[in-house]
C-alpha cells in the first residue's frame, strides 16, 4: 500500500532530471556554506528556497501540458499587467523599480515572464504551425518585445536578456529562417550606436569595464578582477572546500549570489569546474531529449526553450564571472543563493517533467 502511494507520488517525476537537480542543489549548499562564511542561517534559508522550488516542480509536473497550454494567454496578460503596475507603482531600490508591494509580500513580476513569455509563444506558434508566414514571426517578436521593453525600463538588463532568450528560442524552434537571424544580427550591428546611446550610464560602464577592468580596479572593475583571480588561483585541483583565500578573506564580492561560481572555481579548481559543467550538460541534454520526444508542437517548443534557457543561465553567469561577458546580475542556476530564481527553475523543470511523463496521454488524445 505504501509502495503504491510512493509510486503514485512520483509518477510524473523524471528520475534522471530529479537526480541531477538534487545533486546540483547539494553542491550549491556546500559552496554556499563556504561562500557565506559558514553561516548556517543562510544555508537553512536556501534549503527552504529549494524545498519550495521542489514542491512547485512536483505540482507542475502533475499538470498535463494541455492544461498549461490553456493558461498561456491569461498568464502572459497577467505578467504584462504586473509589469505595467511595477512601472507605475513599484518600489524603488538601488535606483531600479523592479518590485511590486502587494501587501503581504513583495513580488518581482519580471521573473514570471521567464516562463509566461515562452509559454505564450509556444501556444501561438502551435496554433499557426500549419500556415506559418513571415507575419507570424513578426507577431511573435512583438509578443516577446512588449514585456522585454517593460523590464528594460525598470531597468533590469539581466532579466530582460533572459526573457528575450527564452522567447527567441521558441521563435527559432518554430522555424525561423536563418536569413532572418543573420539579417537581424546585421541590423543590430548597424543600430548598435543607437542602442549604445539608449543604455544607462552604469550599463555602458559595465561594457567598458569588461574590455579593460584595470581602468577602475577599486570601483567598477573590482568584481571582475577579484573573480578572475579567484578562479585562476584554484588551479587544477583547487584549494579545497572552505580554503579559498579570495572567499574567506572577503575579497570576492557578491559571493553567495552572482559570483558564487568564482568561489566554486577557487575551491574545487579546473577538475571541479569540468564536473559541474558535465552535470549542467546532462540537465540540458535531458531537456533536449524530452523536447525531441514531445508529442505536440506546443510541448516541443516549450521544452526546447526551457533547455536552451537553462544553458543561457549557465553560459551568461560563468562568462560574466570569468570576465568574458558584462556583469548583468544573472545567478548560477541551482547554485546561487536566491528564492525567486530557484522557484522559477523549479517551475521550468516541472514543465519539462510534465511534458515527458504525460506524452502517452497526449499521444492517445
């Protein structure tokens, strides 16, 4: 009786994906303990964040993709309306207006769009798959750019970039021609002076510091300089857990959130980095496998977008910490401290599991 209950409880959980997620979370807790100065309170708080994310993952995994498809429009409209509310009534913190006070708590609506935008686009292109035209891709771009522009206005370049990526992957997988992609790249290059003029001063400064962080080693360039020193000093085998000097001597900034990969690299070295990359590659590969096995266009587009967005999370954070990309405030998935990003990841993994474990029902339907 108990075994049947347990089997039923995990019926819609993908075991391979779950094992990788749990292992990555364990690694995250170990690194966070070191990065936080061995503060058990910070680790305990992260464990609660992880538990909430896992419960959300389980809940979404038990929802059939058809039901998720039905809420595409309401979720998207709600997300856009909340972004408009942020622009009008949101709380200002550190010069940015990103949070909305709803009385009992504060929410960051831009996080919702990381999933609502690709779900909406997957729904739209699945409805138009038999008669796709260039106009459909233009409409898809408009659907995506509405929330992206609202998020950039906050300003929140990191989240705007991730929402753009998640939506673009759906459009790409729907059959966007390489001619449009190459044409878009050329157009962006031609308009780059205009884009540069639209950037905030601190955003321009980030790009300038990326090119030469030594021009302000104690100011804007401090983060990149210290993180690259930490990663480089780890060598091949690392300095050992709790023994990273850049971390323990408090040289490394934001070490529990955006720059936690530098902590990991210093303490576990090149070998540890390769193993972590391998773990992330398995998660991404599993996502692509689920996408390839999906029985509906909606599920295929959504699963592919989630897998590629997870890759973008990893690539941007590691590139940022390594000094090859600007610092844009993107956490390392499943490793960095944070509740909102962890919950978003849990919901995304739940969608993948729903698509994988309900595919027989979809095929039968």
